[in-house]
């Protein structure tokens, strides 16, 4: 049994996993605290993690129906993420592990997003092609086995979720932007505005979203005075379509270029209905299994960190006492 902690961004998370079974998965979202700023404020996130981490750990143990004595090892996200936010999780995990003399397992957050695929129900075991799209990262990964992943493409600028968050802010739709854009898009025409699909004919498996963001800025600027209100849903639907079209194009290109039998989507943007539908169409057409994890396992959570930790390297007490969170956040990726 693994107690896992995740505090790399603005969600304070703790979970207990037993192999591929999730016994508890507690997420305390700070979104409301960051909404007024239109994005995550790192210092605000760190302070809230400090207040929330102990109650969240208690809740995870209580829901799993166990105590610290039943836990075999402690896992924690060490990188990448906001350094002050990571520090809270890493130091909490170190303290708990040291007090109970249990081993500690460092987990790469992105490995965690991929590892959500091999949790129950219907675990998808590697090898598979992973597409991670979140607020901080957008990448394609060749997941050959459970211990790590090979990066085969990534965004050269903004992450897909970051583009959605910034677009939502420009449209006055609040934070987090992805779900807000999805809601607004329901009433809009996805073909109303032709936004560019970056790198659709080149760039290999790399992606780019910053130009798309600028196109939205210009589209808003060029609207007749007072028209934003009337065109907001069309802009949201067209923007969402452009983001998803690029992700779908790169997913299809990766499938064409490799011998894949299965695909897993991960990261907060993988909660997007349009992306899930497009990915399902592509995988069905190509005869490939698609693993879509539940929405609460797409966005940041600690169950996925516990899932990756099963295949991580435990560090025995007291060797982790000297861990420096800042240094560990710069560990090379697996
Ligand atoms: O994986 P995640 O929870 O945190 C990071 O590691 O970044 O992803 C958060 C991102 C945010 O940008 C949020 O706007 C986006 O995921 N997101 C969505 C949806 N739900 C969350 N984007 C599109 N559609 C959604 N339904
Ligand atoms: Zn994430």
C-alpha cells in the first residue's frame, strides 16, 4: 500500500493505492483562490498547500480505512512543478516517511499522468502511446514499460491547457479556462472563426499554441464595439476546435509513425469532451484501443502518483533526509 502526495500546482492531493486499486483519492482544489487572478499564483498556491496538506492526508487515510501503520511506502511528486508548491509535498512526505521509518519514492508528475492509465478499472498496461495535455505540459510519449517514458514530441511554447486558460481570460470566462471554454462552446458555432492549426503539415510531433492565442487576441480586437458578448460562444467553440484539432492531428501522426496497439490520454485537457470524441474517432478508425481515464484521474491527483510509484525506486530511511527539493525538482526525467 502506498500513500501518495501531489502538490505540484494548485491542487492539494493525497491518495492511498494498493497495486492498481485506488482506495482513496482526495483532491482539495484551490481554483477559487486563484480565480480572481485568472491563473495560478505560485506563492498563494504554496500557502494553501501548507494549510491543506495535513487534513488532506488524514482524509485519504480515513477514506482508505487505514492508518499510517498499514502503509508500506510514501510517494511524492518531486518534479516538474512550482518549486514552492512541490516543497510542501516533498517535505510532508519526507517527514511522514522519516517519522515512520518508511521508504520514500520520488515521482515525475508526467510519469504520474501516464500511470493513471494502469489504474483500475480496465487498466491499460504498457506499451502504449501517451498524449498528455495539461496546464503546464503538452507532449506525446512512447510508454514502452511502466518505469518511465520516452518523449517523442512536445509543445514548443504554451501548453494546451495554458492556451485554454489564457483564452478564457481574454473572453472573460474565468479560471480554470478549459472547463469554462467547453461550457461556453456548447452554445457556439465551431466554424464561425477559422483559427490556425499550428504545425499541422510540419514540425514532426511537436506542437505550438502561442500563435493560436495571438489569433484569438486579434479576433477579439477586430470585433465591432460591443460585439464580444454576442460572439463569445462562437469564439470559444472555434478556439476549442483549433486546440483539439492540433492535438488530434499530432496523435494521428504519431500513430501513423509507429506500431501502436493502444493510446492513453492524460492531463487536465484530456477531460475535454471534444478531445475525447476526436481521439475515439481516430483510434476506432485505426483499430487501436483508447484508454480514457475518468475525469478525476485526468486532472491532477495523487492516485496517479501512487500508480507511478509502484514502478519507481524506493529510497530507504534515512537516505532521503538530505533530499533537497529544489535539486530533486530538477532531476532528469525518466
Ligand atoms: O493536469 P492538470 O490538472 O494540471 C496540470 O498539471 O497542469 O491540468 C489543468 C489544465 C488547466 O489548464 C485546465 O483549464 C484544463 O486542464 N482542463 C480542461 C478541462 N478540464 C481541465 N481543458 C479542457 N477541457 C476540460 N474539460
Ligand atoms: Zn498535471
